[in-house]
């Protein structure tokens, strides 16, 4: 008879653990699909990709061993122009993809 008294208690504890686990899972899913979090992750990804592109363009614009990147009047103009071009290109691509996805 003692086993029967423990069984409902054990079952109740198991149900409570399952309920808590389900609540945590639902909270994680809600966090993943939260528009602010989705936008933040997208912006972070875009910043990383832009940094990689800027590095690649910088390597192309100024091959190794060619000066220190500075002219007497200020920063290397080619690098600034390349960076601006990359920024404009990335912005146009992002806006184009967003518009295309909404259709």
C-alpha cells in the first residue's frame, strides 16, 4: 500500500518536471521568433558579412607591401571609396531582398 501512495506523488513530480520543460521550450521558441530578436540577429549577420567584404576589398584595393595606407593629406582615398561602394551595394542588396520576400 505504501507503493500506491508513492506512485501518485512520483507521477505528480514527473508531470511537474515535464510542464516546466515545456514552458522553457515555449519561452525559447517565443524568443527565437520575436521580431526584435530576428532583426537583431539579421543586423549582426549583415555587419559580419560587411566586415568580411570590406577586408576583401581592402586587400584588392591595396595589395601587400604598398605603403602604410596613409597619404600626407589623410586616409587612403581608394580605400574610402571602396568602403563607400561596398556599403551602398550591401544596402541595395538588403533592401532588394526584403522587398522580394514580402511579395
